[in-house]
C-alpha cells in the first residue's frame, strides 16, 4: 500500500470515528477540503479521496456549492457483525416456508417490503414498449423462428461484450450463453459443475433463491462467514477447503443479497486464485453490479480469473424490468457444458426480447437510465435506514449497502422474526425473515427489507408498525 493511500485511508478512518462517536452528528457540515488539507498537511486530492470513501460508505453526502455533510447517525445504529457459521455442510430445506412468505408479501394492500422488486415508476417501460413494437415491425421473421441450437442473438452478445469493458474485460463473444433469467443462469452453472450430494460454499447470510436452487438439485450448502462490508471471508473458505470436498462456490461479490456489501478487489483476486488452485468452480451472481452506490462500477471476481474458472451470471431484471426475463452467463471454460444444459432444459431465450434489449443498450439509453436509478435507490435506501432508526428498537443494527437496494436489519437477540411474521402480515406489512437466508436456521433475529420503492408516507407508516411489533414481541 503506497503512502498516499495510507494517508487518505487514515483521514477517512479518523473522520468516520468522529461520526461514530457523535462528535460529528447527523446534518453537521464537515470542515472544507481546503481547511482539512491545510490543517492535516495533505494534498487536496488526498482529502477528496478520503471524503469520497466516506461518501461510498454512506457516512457523508456532498451538497453542491456547500461541502460535505454527515448523512446519518451511525453511532446509534451500527452495522451487523459477521457471525461464526456451522463447520459441516448440510442439506437445504427452505422452499415451502419461503414460498409462503413471498406469496403473503404480494397480497393486495400489503406494504411491499419483502420481495426485492423495483417500483415500476423507476423503470423505462415506455421506451421498452416502443422498442418491442419497432423490433416486431422490422424483424417479422423472429416470430416464426425458434431453435434449441442457436441460443444467442449476435446483436445482444455484441452489446454484452462492449459492456464487459466496465467489468474488467473485454470478455469474448464465445463465452456467453443468453438465458431466461439470472436464476436460470445460476441453475445451469450448478448443473454443469455439480452432481447431487455435492457441497457448495455459500455466503452467510445467503440469497434465498440460491439456497432454493441447491435444495432443488440435491446439493449441500456450506455456510462461509460473510462481513457486511467486505463480503465472504476468503480465509474461512481457504480453511474449509483444505481437505477438498467443495465442488463450487456460489457468491454475490458486488451487492451481496442481503448484506449489500462489495468485496474489495484484493479479496476478489485472492478468491479467484484460491478456487482455481483447489479446483472449486466459482459461480458469481453480478445482478447488482450495475446498481452500485459508489463512484465507480466494481469489477466482478471474473475480472481476476486467469483460468476460465469463474462463471459470471447476471440479468437486467433489477435495472430495466423483471418482465424482460433476459439473463446471461459468461461461462469461461464451462461454456460447452452450460450451453448443453440450456439446450436440454429450455432452448433459446425469446429472440424478440434479445433484440429489444440489444437496441436499448446500443442507443446508450441504459447508462443514462442507470445514473438516475442509482441515485433513486441510494435515496430510498437512506430514507429506509432513517425510518428504521426512528422506529425500531435502540439496539438495532442496520447495514450500509454499497450496491443494490435491500437492507439487512439485526434486532436484539430476544426477537424472533419468523415467529412475528404472521403478526406483521396481519398489520399489512411484509418482510423476509432472516432464517430463510441460512440453511442452518441462523439469523432468527434478523430480517431483510426491500427499498425498491420511493419512500412514501405509507412506507414510513409500515416501518413504524413493524417497529411497534418488534418493540413488544
């Protein structure tokens, strides 16, 4: 680490400590860049780097022509801590409970705090409608075509290759397999590199749909401790894999769901090297990579893959609309096996939708849309954090997401969110209990909240009602 990096990291740490200790409170203005540079004998660029790091962590916000201000009362609501996890892999059995929770959360009149879905008003639906009409008019033969062999539309693959420059690429066109969703991409990868009874390393807490896939395929899950700031513990994975026995690692390194953490580049590089050396296939879900809340798009683990061992999966369901049903996998050396699985299970993904997405990306509209969407998600996440701080028990811990739009909330140990779920639904409020993010049933005092909707008075009131339930369990 060079001296300049040490200086701005040190300054950022000191300012963060002042915020956590209450010396700088919510809404307080930080000293100006020039003042900090003069008083600390640092360059202006070093001070700006430190302040930008605090901004990425959600501790401060920049206000035009005014400077930097403390964004939230971090001292009252710290982040959750990584927890020890079981040492042995275990079967997964969450599907029935999960389906019940998700179905209840979709009932009319229930506040939409459970499923991680974006509000329709944030999505470019009118533009997509126009493109569908145009593509159908210009390419009428697409309605008559279909294939189990020609899976990809070259126009879309070309756009994905161009986009991969921002992922540490470029990736090659022959790596890609277009799928019906990110979930299908993950399932195809698992089928290609595992067999029933195998063990798959997962984050803890882990995205529940990933656990469902493991359950469906008869795979065991090995929970690896995951830090709300830096992601999966590479050290714990190294220790767990010393004797072999792990077939794959299933991970969300950018915007881990539910923690929202982004794994630092050095840890991504370490994980890519470790798994390649030990023959552990990496299946990476990067669905939230484009929805980072910092200044730059984080690279996926795939960017540090030297052997074709990492399968990069994603879709546009969180950024454009879930109804597109378009995902992909950049499959590395597993491309042939994954393409075969795709051919056998579902054939080609809708060619009209592939062309619609390709044209949307080619127009340059996507990047413009993303800038506004990231800004909206950042505001909604912060508004939800503030609402939780107002209404939940004082000992509550809340994540500070670096990507995505969900919050992981840790309540006092005495509170059981699965037991209180029916009471919440009775109050027309939904959430996902923490237990469903762990095959071993950990996190019973935790829950995940969706921040994909603008923070209306109705959402505020739903959080208030949850706070009352949790305050008197």
